C-alpha cells in the first residue's frame, strides 16, 4: 500500500511582532504573538521585594531571554519543530487590550507544523488553555511548559534559586524537585514523559503555577517533564551561573486541554481547587501543631485586622490556656528549691565516685526518695517550658510560609515573615526572657547550670538576629515573656518562697 500523502495545510503567520494584554482585578497578563508565549504575568495584589516596591511579576524576562524559553511555550519531542513553534509570529484573534472574561486565540503554520493556542480568562487565578499541535495534518504529542524561571526574582534572603522548585502530585501525594535534584533526572532519558500525575507545577515560597487537567478528567491524567536550564547573573560584580528549574505538562489525548493556576499559595483558595492544592503549603514536620495555629490565627484575623496584633491575641489565648501548667510547674519549682540543700548534700557525699561506680546508683536512690517523700515530679518544673518549644517551631513554620504574613506590617516591622531588620524585637525579647528567669525561683544548684540559665535569653536574642526566623515568632515570644512576667509576679505574691529545708547529714560512706 502506498504511504498516505501529507495533508496540505495553509501557512498562517503574522508580519510583525505584537502583544495583547488581558487583565482583571487579580492579574495583568501580556501575551506575545512571537511564540504565543507569556512575557509578563503581574499579580496586582502583591508587591515584590525591590526598593521601591513594584507590582509582582512572576515571569523572569532576563532568564527567559538567555534560555530562550518563556511561560506557556510548546514542548515537543522534536527540538527543531519546538524552536519553530516557539519562535514564529502567530496570528492574533483579538485586539491589543482585553478585560476578563475574555478569549484569546493564536494560530500559526508553516505548511507542515500547525499550532493553535486558545486562552480563556475569567475572574479567578485559573486560566484555561487548549493547545493543538499537528504535523502534516496529524496530531503529535505536545506539552505546555513554564520556562524561563518563576516567582519573585527580587528575593535576596534566601536567594530565589533556593526556594524555587518543581513538583507533582501522584496518588494524592505531593513530591518536589529542588533544582539540585533535577541533575539526576537524566537517568529517565531525555524527553521522557512521565504519566499518572494529578497535577504538576513550579513554586517558590509564596506563589505557584499549577497545571491541572480539564474539569471532569480522571485522576492521574497528566504527563510531565522536569529539567533545568541556566542563565548568567551578576553577584557582587562577578558573573555567576544560576539554575532555572522548568516544568511541562501534557495529556495522552489531543488537543491538550489544561487549567493553569497562577497565583498565591493561599490555603483557602488552593483547597477549593479540584483536585485540591493546599498540600503545596509546607507546614513542616510539626504540621499537627503548625496547621491548627495557622487556622486559629486566620480566625482571629477576622476580628483583629492587623496580623501582628492577631499574633499578640493568639499568644494571650495560648498563655491563658497554659497558665494552669505554669502554676503546677511553679509549685514543683518551689518544692525542688526547698529540698535543694538536701539534694546538694547528697551529691557532695557521692561526688568522689565516678559515673561508672555502682555507688552512684545509691545517690540516685536517695535523691528519688526525697522527691517521692515531697511528691515532686522531677520534670514537672520544666514541662511548661518544653511544651512551648514545639509551639515555637510550629508557629515559625506557619508564619514563614503563610502568604498572609508576606509584607504584613506591625508597628515598625515591615514584614512579619522575615526577621526584624532593626533588631528591636530580638533585644526586647531577650530582656523580657531575662526578667522572667530572674523572677522565677532557681532549682539548679550547680553554678554552671545557673550560668546557662542566665545566658539563655542572650543566646535566643542572638539566634533571632542572625537567622531568618520570622518577626512574627519574635512577637509571639516577646508577648509570651511579658505575660510570663505578669503571671510570675502574681505567683510570687500568692505563693511566697518558703525557707529551704536544712540538709540532712548523711552517713559517711
């Protein structure tokens, strides 16, 4: 049988480069007819970290120019066809400026390769894109990619490359690829599409692009590719190579119909998506603590408009709930302080023996006998403090990754998700923690332990000064320490410290 003749396709192209702008209350998108790609995607409700601040644009023009790849580029198995599809002048169906809801269609053909892209914009962060790619009249496998970098490129601490990563969801579980892991993807072979994905995308700490199948598609309908390019940047006057993570999505059927979410990682908005995307918000290994704190803070924000003051109110609520534990801990501390001289006498009696000496076990028995006689739980005095530690870690994660904290102001603080640039919060926090420690009865009899307790507030203040811990957590700890001063004053007034017990002279061993 003779081979089928190639279908005759009319050539379609434009004579000059032009752009169309589509916007709504959430974004402003600029699409170029050269390659039918996106040249700018501004999120109107967010600013970047530049000085002065500008409306955030999640497209990186310099990286795209150097790598030759732009968002919404066509990704094909044949590199020559891909270059032609992404570099030619498409015919535009619409005028130069549109208000959503709006449709934009771009078509191009060289007589063999034919590409059509149809964008559908509405009032949400989701854009529907239908892409048809044919060669000699027959559909060929094609994907749609986000190339050339993503996110707030003005972020300097940490650098954008440390936070931008590709991801996919398979079987309801989200997996990520930092740019360093993309080096190892060559083992799957160049150009291999991986199927069975629920959604795929690229993200930084606060924003994401998520490629999702068309509404009504079955789970695991997407195929994906991940790879990285590189571009040159200036670092302190020197050239440096920065990796550019890239991702593409496709389906086994043509034309390629996708929904694309381009916007903030807002928990409520992402959870409403189908499939839900809220798993993209990273609450860390203490998620069981961080997530309830985050939702509690969001609920309080309905009544307390400023996020900083909402953190203060949340701190007050948590400290009131923990106050019974503080009372119990304080009573245990008083008991331990009262028997302190007796414990010290026992320790002095056995200090000449090494830790491996069996007679050291006798010392522990005598100490535990005193604790049992007085009804003391040895860890009771520290339990309240230990309980606060996971709250600190969980809250710090929630505050650092919640889009609501980004550029949220409070008094002199301009960004509750970042550290205080003036170091006022760490200093006030250290002073207040020191005052609490001075007001709290000391149970440690070892001078070294006492010294450690005194320098702990200084250590904490130093950590907050040099590490990227959120100012929101510093507000929490400062408020908690101020409340602790008031609570400790009340306890000292209502439960005065009694005279320590006289040591019981032990028999010489």
